[in-house]
C-alpha cells in the first residue's frame, strides 16, 4: 500500500510543478507604476503568473522586491539642502537583482526658516 500513497504524493507534487529553479520577473502593475499587478515566472518550459502588489508609497527606483534596512537620516547638507541615508540589502525576493547598498535623499525640513518674511 506504500505505492498508493506514493501515487497520491506524485499527483500533489504535479499540481504545484516539479520545477524547482523558478526565475521570477519584477512585479508589473496593471496600471500606472504602483498597485496590483502580476509577476511572471519561468522554469524550463513552464511559466506562471502570480498576483503581486507594489505599494504606492514605495521607493520605486529600488523595486518592490528589494527590502532594505535603512539607517537614520544624516545631517542636512548646507550646499545641497538635502539629507541622505543609506540602506543595506536585507532581502531580495524572487531572486530579484538588488543593489547591496542604496542611498536616498530628501529635502531638509523647512521648519527652521526664520519667520521674518511676513512684512
């Protein structure tokens, strides 16, 4: 009766695909550059589509499949008026090609400006 159990196992495995070396493409939103979409995967002669989602507040240039651990923001640069922080790659989903370290900048807070402008 071990043979009957084996056949059952084979069938279950067939449904989910025997292929183990899946290559997944990036998440491609259905419209615009964020929201719900699909990613395509291929393995030998098989292909699949998975639903995926790119958050609309995501740092688009890194891709939604690269997860980073960011340091706290650095000080404000007087020359450029921006502050910078770096992120170190924590996780690359679906074999995504991710930068090991990324840098992001944002304008310095404008709250410090003097209030003497109103005349």
